[in-house]
């Protein structure tokens, strides 16, 4: 991701976090040849930018075929595993 893309992502994340607490924010992306997440390096930069803002919840959208093939299979399998915690609704 270029510095300009990271700056735009940072602004977008600030907007999201103005509306939603970071612990209840989930970021979704797709591995697309048209997006910065088109490769492992771009995806790592995307995740790092989100984590720098305190966002640690992620979801990836993609076909199972894509996720079964390298480099994505190896990449996603390499991510640290953490227990799944669903946000609770405030009454």
C-alpha cells in the first residue's frame, strides 16, 4: 500500500471509530486484484493500519477456492489465533 492509500485508510478508520467503539468494530476486506489487499504485503499493511488504530477484529470475504490456495492459505493459517469473542448488545 502506498503512503497515500495508508493516509486515506487512516482517515476512513477515524470516521468509523467516531461512530463505533474500537472493541466493537470489525473490519472486513476481500482479496481482490483491484484493491490494496490484492497481495499478502498489501493485506499485512491493511491489517497493521487497522491495528494501529486499536482495531483487532477482522473478517475476510472470499471464495473457499481462493482461501484454499497459496499464498492466501499459508497467510491466513499463519495469523495468530485468538478466541472468538462476539460483542454483546448493551441493553
